[in-house]
C-alpha cells in the first residue's frame, strides 16, 4: 500500500487534499499582515494633552523581550507538537498541530495589526517622547490591542486544547481528571503571565491586554477546531481527515458500504471478505499509514469524505 511517506502519497496528501494551499495562504496572510498595516498604512494621529495623567506613566523595559516572546509563541509550541508526533509516530498529527499553531498566529497577527491602526497611545507615551528613541516612538501609538497578549494566547490556546484532546480530559473522564485538566491549562497560564507583564511594564492599559487576550483565544480556538474534532468527541485524540484521494480508497469505501454489525459478528463483508479486509487493515496498522488510519476512523464513524 502506498503510504503518505512516498512521493505519490505526499503529492496526494499536500496537493489533492489541499494542505499545500493552506500553508501558502497562511504565509501570504502573514506577509500582508507584517508589511501592509503599520508600514504601508500608518496609524492615525490621535489628539492628546501634554498633561494627560493616563499617558504619563514612567518608561520601563520589557519584562518579556521580543526574542523571548517569539521563543514562547513559536518555538515552544513547535517543540510540544513535534515531541507528540514523534512519540505517536504520526506524521498526520504532527502536521495538523503545526498547521493549527501557525494558522492561529497568522489570524491573531492580522487581527492585532489592523486594529493597531486606530493609533491608541501607550500609558507611558509622554515618557517615550522624552527618550527621543525613534524605534520606541514609532511603536508608541500601537497600544490597542496588546500584541504580546494576542500572540501568546493564540498559540498557547492551541497547545492547551491539543493537550486536552490528546489526554482525553473531556472525552474519556478518568481518576484525577481535574489535576490533569490543570496541567493542560499551564500554557494558557503562561500566556496570562506574559499578558499581565504588559500592564506591569506600563506598555498597555488593562483594556488593551484584555482585547489582546480575546483576540488570541478566539484565533487559537478557531485554528484548532479547523484541524481537530470536538474535545467531547471520542476521536478527540486524532486530527481531522479531509479527502479520500490516496491509496486505501477501495478498502475504506467497502468498510463504509458494509454494516458495522457484520464486522463485529464475523459475517461476510461482500466482495472483499472479512479475512481480506482484516489483513489489509492490519497491514496498514503495521506500516503505520496515518492517512489510511484517519480515513478508516472516519468511515467507521459515518463521516463523509469531501
């Protein structure tokens, strides 16, 4: 059987199933978001008073620097996703988790940067002007919404939902469910800490941070559920399956056309025959063909390929 790891399998998976276009659109979305708002289109110049107390907070350095921020936003989730993919030996799962993470970041970035065009000043705006630091002054009117909050919550939400799904916290309740759920929420707690530092550093007002958290959370949830089923689904541990284009179509179609009760009771399954079907499925399991397994799961649950 042709697996996803062959040239034919990769072509069918990325081209015919459309994942290549997801990556391309996400990349284009990010490029537009980084080079159009705030660069090609400048924020509006808002009126302010030189004695406005809400803009007179002292200037301070970032508790979480830009470098640390992007390590947390991009590298940390990638390590979690890749580790899980290696442990489960599932290219399908590894791919979907990374795609969900970058899609969440792309949506949050666009949402945040276009909203920055409203030109809200930071709480330390007057102190920033006194520094004569042009890099700080250029970003001094981009307070609403908070980028640190939006970026962190976008990918950390994906990580938390990913862990909840993988551990079956909501789909397969077990002893110690609450402690397990708290462990899954550690990434969101980390995002909350980063968000709060923006208020502590006088970089944002609380309303800016709240808006960033909201943007990031919705972006993360949106991207996660594009690639994974409901957390209440019995198959919450597995990524979504899209099309039915690679090898294994005939077998999966036969599974879909037969009554599941026939398989369970050992009756004949039509043209393929029960023994042949079992051998084919066992071969796919032994060869660790994740795409075939995904399609088989979808067939058994009555989902339709599109």
